[in-house]
C-alpha cells in the first residue's frame, strides 16, 4: 500500500496585488492540511498575505520531450517588442 | 492598568502563575524539539521544530514578565535552576514516545493553553493581559495543526485508530495535571479575576471531548448536566515540584551546553 501523502504545489503572495508565485511543494493528506503545512514551510520567514495550494496531480503540464511545443523554427523576430523599453515604474 | 489588582494578588502568587505557565511551555517546547530530524515526514519535522520555537518563545514572554515583578532572569530560570525547582506538570515531562502520543499531547496541551489564555486575556494585570493576547494569535494555529492531525488519524485506519486510542489512554490522566490548582490560586482568583483551574478544566473538557469522540477516540469522562467530568484520577504533583525522573534528565540535557561555561555571553 502506498502510504505516502499526496503533494500540493504551493503558491505564495507577498503583498496584495502581487502575483502568487510558485515556491515549492508539500506533502499533505488533504487541501486544508496542505495550507497548514505550507504555512509552516513557506510563510514563517517570507512576508506573506495569501497562499494557494493545488494538488500536484491537478496541474496539467507540457512534456519536456515535446521540444517543438515551444520551437520558433522560422524567423519571427519582427514580433519582438524591442523598439521601446518599458519603464520599471509600470510594474509597480 | 488597575494597580490595585496587582496589589491584591501578591507578587508571590503572580510569580507562581507565570513560572508555571512558562515551565509547561519550556519543557513541552524541549520535547517538541526532540522531533527535529526524527519526524515521520519532512513537513511534520518542520512543523514540530516551529512549534518548539514558538513554545519556548512563549516561555520567554512569561519569564520576562516574572523578571519585571522581581523574579530571576529568564536565562537563570531556564539554565541555572535546579530541575526539582521547576513547576511544570508531569504531562509535559514524559518522553516524546511515538508520533501518536506526541500529536495527542500537543492537541490536549494546545486546547488547554487556548482556554487558559482566553481567561488570562481578561486579567486585570496588564502585562499578562497583553501577553495572552499576543500568544493567542500564534497558539490558534498550533491548535488547528494538532487538531487537524487528531481528526484525521483517529479513525483513518485500524492501526492509526489503535495507536491514537493508546495515546489518549496514556495522555488523558496526565493532561489533567495541566489543571492542578496552584498553591496561591485563591489569591489570583480574588485579586486579578483569574478563573479557577477547575473552571478552566471544565471548559477544556467541553472542547476536547466532542472532538476526540468524533475522531472515534474514547476517554474516561461522563456527562452530567450537560458538562463533561473526568472519571479517572488526575496526575498531579508538578505544581508542588514533585516530579517524574524524566524531568531530571531533560533539564540536565537542556542545561548541558550552558553549564560548560556558565559565565559565557551568548
């Protein structure tokens, strides 16, 4: 019997309005306990206003083997926004 | 601050309360720290290491208030005091045993601490009132964690049920020692509006019994007039410094580094 708990991916938000960022994963028996585990692992030292946990197996992901998924086989540099620079202020 | 309250409850009585509160926290904190590197899973290892730091931090809060009313320094209390001068309950002295016992002990302790702090929040002695408010904010999450584990492990599998029930059987009579009346308790009840231990125990039973029962764990209590009553002998002695030998070895361990060079500044 597999007695290992499932893993939950943990997303951490340092300030309201900021994005939730992936910081790691925890083992837990259910989502509620996963929040408690995540609090202990990730919220004790980092500033934190919100945490999300998502069952790892509920994350649909690309396959590293499928390199073509992200390939740019023809020159599309004309699409790159490189004629201007966005000031840092925009991000704040 | 109501200064008459301070006068009414002698500083001897206040000090007895503060040191008992601190000693329960300090000794359980030390027991919790013994799981560092040994817990069944990494997440619990970190959780119990956090708990240990928190409980020892709470002990420091109480001992600092004690120092402010004329007691010895927190460092002296922790590292120079003789083991048989501590006033912690037997409950927190026992070795950590297995994880089931650890989880059950932590749950019974966290619930007791919360109920005691809610009462101390009403204290007319301002430093205790403020400390209780501050510690409660942290203690809330200890209880959610330990209660979460009790609720899930109590009836999860045959083995988890058996081990949790064995832990409850061992821990429950010991845990009643958290409510062993203090010698000068009468002064505090009259002087600073503190609830008597018997009343705190009754509130605590009202909280823990339904949770344990819904986790399929039984304990020696009966219900009378809507209130739960313990029907086993409580394990007293800690508040009057009659300790188990486990405390002696724990304190020796806790003080060992300090005692190598007591004059050192850390």
